[in-house]
């Protein structure tokens, strides 16, 4: 029975293996271990490639926090007291981890190192969790899906909290099951530490952690005492952060993000589909572009095969006997997969709008296990076909992450262009600040050419997070300032150009200027560089 036999295996024995012969046992252990090792290598390679791209959007806030402040300064910024500007509404764990790696270098790869490590380690941890819940075939499939998931790849290469949170919530669940199976105190300690760490990483982890605890108290009455003690210890570990939590809940940013995340049927559908099989940024073109139409066809065929296989199994065994093959731990996996979507839907319906692609991240590991157990339930033959189709479909999606359209905005290429073409006396107008929560733009991080920069559409502040009272220079103001600062010099304008949107360039330059060069960088939020030269200087 799926899952049940795993819970009954003695702790000293390799989980799920019953081969009597030592040689056969070693062969069975070696093959899954080799598969997981290969998946980790493949997952790390593709994540490293994506992590080499320029820092983007909220990562710019991470950079400013960890690259320009001390360790204690990072904590103070996270608290957001009345004396210190409120920089984030996220707990401090990822910023402290990124601060440590950023002491080596401020490169995107090292800033993203905690997420890279967490995202890669999640692959074997999901496999180990699968061994304790859904069985070896489904565990291997879930590890493969995790390796190739565009959602997991993208967040494993982002300097934000989601990959670390997913690793910690998965470790918490694994430790909880190990504590139940082995009755060893050390696993309850690991469970408490991981639960506490997950909350310090992102608040939405609470939905998964609460669902785990409810299942534990309901299914295992004998373990209620150590379970409650472990959760009390985790709660005690969170107590020092209560002032920061209160400040986050009161932050105006919470209301702003809520307003930017409509809770409608359409938006919920977009969030769920992009969370499951797509790219986190809906603006990149939807599921028809990633994973793409061929991948969607393959996933549709896989779904049909799974439904047909399950229906055949129910007809053969009867509904009651067919459902009886699922262990209570399988039901736990399904419950965890639904915990975050349901929890966020309830909160969004009555309060702050939480429902969004990235906020669903905590349930992704359980989602991969849930999909895998459904595929393996289709039958010994059909499951191989369905699994193959699902793996190929996600592989097609993962390959598209390596194409230019799905890259993050290439600020480094723009900075290189300016460094090569800027002349003495030239100035730059940076119109990319709307991509940043402040106070740095992506161009600020990489532009080292000796040119004066004027911002358009974002505050000029570079020493504190953008506030409501910070003046925002208009395009007209920025253009006038740039022309005044470069009499006779050229003005280089850098603007973001979101895919699928008509370009809205800065105001026309005076008639004595003419456009002499344009360069376009075609990411899903790309850049356009225009070089404006006074006509009197043309041809020099």
C-alpha cells in the first residue's frame, strides 16, 4: 500500500527496501542514489546559469541591504523601528545569509548563494521525504520534477527567501516523520529548529507548519506531548522577532502589495497555474510561452493517461479498496499541497491580499509529491508513460529559462554599452527605477563609467528605501536636468521596456537634438538605450 509500508519499516533498515540478498540490496540502493546525484548536478548547473544574470526587481533591495550595511545594520533595517526606515516586510533570515556570502563578493552568484544551495538541496530532501510518505517511485519522480520545474529553478536563482523557506519547511516535515518513526528526541529538535527557521525566512511558511501540526496531533495522539513541546520551542525562538512582525504587519508596504495583488478568480487561476507548471512572472507571456504549447500538450496527455489509469484501477478493485492503498501520510502530502492556497485564499478574502504566485511557494514541495503519487497510481505501465511525458514537458519549460526572453533584465549589458560609447561630458538618464523597491536601480549596481546619472520616474535617494514623501523627478524634469548638465554633450537614455507593452519613451528632446543610436535588450522586461546628440555635434 502506498506509504503504509514505509511507516512500518524499522528505523535501522533502509526505507522501502526489503531485498534479502546483500548484493541485490546494494544494487537497489545505488541506482536511486545515482539518479538523485545526477538530478542534483543537473539542477545545480541550470540554476547556476540562471543565477549569472543581473540582479532584478526585489533583489535590488536585497543588494542594498546586505552590501551597504553591517550585520547589526541588517537586523535593524528588518525591524523597521520608528528611528530607522522600514526596508522590508520579510523576516531577516535570507538577508543575514546573503550578508554572509556577500562578504566574499557582491556578485549576483554569491548574493544568490543561499538560494542556490537551498534550491539544489531541496531535490534530495524531497526524495527522502517521498520515501517516508509516497514510496520510492513517486519520490524519484518528485525529485525529477523539482529539478526541472521552472518555478523552482527561478526561485533557486533569486536572492530572496523562497528557496530557503521551501527547503526548511520540507526538512521540518521530514524531521517530524523521522521523529515519529524512530522516537528519537534529536529529530524533534531538528523539527523545532527547521520550523523556527522557516518562519524566520518567510511568514507564509506558517500555513504549511500549521497543517503539519494539525495532522500530527490528529493522527498520532501518542506523539502529542513531544510535538507540542517542539512547537513551543519553535515559538519561543520566534519571540525575539515579534516586534519586527508587528512592524511588518503595520507597514504601508503591506497595503501597497495587497492593492497590487487583486484577489479575483482570474488572478487566482493565473497564480495557481504559474505556480504549478509555469514561470513566476506572468508578464513574460503566460503558459503558452513557458512551458510552451508543446509542453502543455504533453502535460495534457499525461493527465489523460493518469485519469484513465486511475479509473481502470477503481473499476478493477472498487473505490474503497483502491482508496485503501493510500496511507495517511499520502493524505498529509495532499493536505500540505493545499494548505497554502487555501490559507491564503481565506486571508485574502477577509484581509490583506496574500494570494500570488510567489506566496504559494511553501506548498510546492508537497505539490510535486502529490502530482507524483497520482501519476504512479495510474498503474505499473501507464505511470511510466505519464511520468516520461511530465518530465519532458517540464524539461522543455526549463530549457526556455535559458533563452533571452526569460532572462532577467540585462543591466550589465546596458552598463557595458554606456562604458564603451560614453564620451567626456555625456550624461545618462536612468528610467529603470520603477523596477526597484529602492533605493538602487539595476543600473546603479553595474554602471562604473564616469558619467553623471539622472533618474526619471523614481526618487533620487540612494541612502534609504523610497518613501511616500520622496520627490519623484518626472521625465521632463530629468531631461531638463540632463541637458543643463551636458551643454553640447550627448544624453544617453536608459528605459525599461516590458514585453507586450507599447514603449512609452521619455519626452521628446529639443529640436537641436537628434536620435543617433538605439540599442534594445529583449528580455521579458527589457531595456532600450537611446543616444541623443545635439545636431551641432552630429558627425564629429
